[in-house]
């Protein structure tokens, strides 16, 4: 896992936060990071381009 993919610095660099082990929002950020990565892994640029073309066609009709 690359650190640049994290949602917040505390997820990317937990060692720099003095509250890391007791932070109540840390689990939320961890889960959000995983959900974003999972979602993005299921979409390709080709998928997005296709949807864009479909919407352009529908919009012109």
C-alpha cells in the first residue's frame, strides 16, 4: 500500500500522530480509505469515457 493513496496524513503516517492509538476517528479514516480504493479499483478510464459518451449522446437527443 502506497502512502500517497491515503485519505488523511494520520492514515498515511500514523507514527507522527501522538493520538494515533486512542483517536476515535482513525478507524473511520482507515475504513474510508479502503472503500475509496475498492471503488476506484472497480472503475477504469475506459468505463468513464464510455459513460461520458453515452451521456453526451443522450443529452443531444
